[in-house]
C-alpha cells in the first residue's frame, strides 16, 4: 500500500516597511477590524508580535524589527524614508490574506509590503 505524502508547506517571508513610527498595537487594530469570524488574533504588545491563526489552522506572524544595518539596506531604507519595519511570516496559501490585511494597513499608515529578498522585490502591497 502506498502512503500518501503530505503536501510540502512553503513558508514565505515579507517585510512591511513604513515611514511612520508605529507599533504592533496600531497594526493589530486594523487586523481586528479585518479579522474573519473564525480567526484568532493574539497580540503581545511588549514583544511587538501579532499572531493570526487562520480559519485553516495556519498562522500569520507579524513582528517588529530593528532597522537593517547593511550598507545597501540602509541606502534602500533612506531612499524610501523607512522608519519602521515588521517581518511577516506566512504559508503560501495565506499570501492573499496577508495582502488583504496589509492593503488596509498601508492605507491607514502608508508604506509597502515587500519580499524578503536581496532587492526586496517583488512588492506584495504598495
């Protein structure tokens, strides 16, 4: 009897960058407004972390980060007037959900969501 292989989960990483100095509290307010009925949102203000448990039992993690220190990264941050960065970790199946949430976040607090890549492209939102 052949055993069925579980599909391989693909974790994806993005950054939300903004020219506003905000905290997870501000982002969590938007998330709570946009949350779907069966989603669970946990916010740890002191740790600057948000965890969204999706309807399908996956998680979207949002965490405040220090500004990047590498020379090219600093140049990118300066050119885009970035004052605040959040990392976003999600499964491939939830990328559209992340996009929906951050369309509202960027409308409220400006900024953009970009890939965790050397040149930060492609952009997901913004």
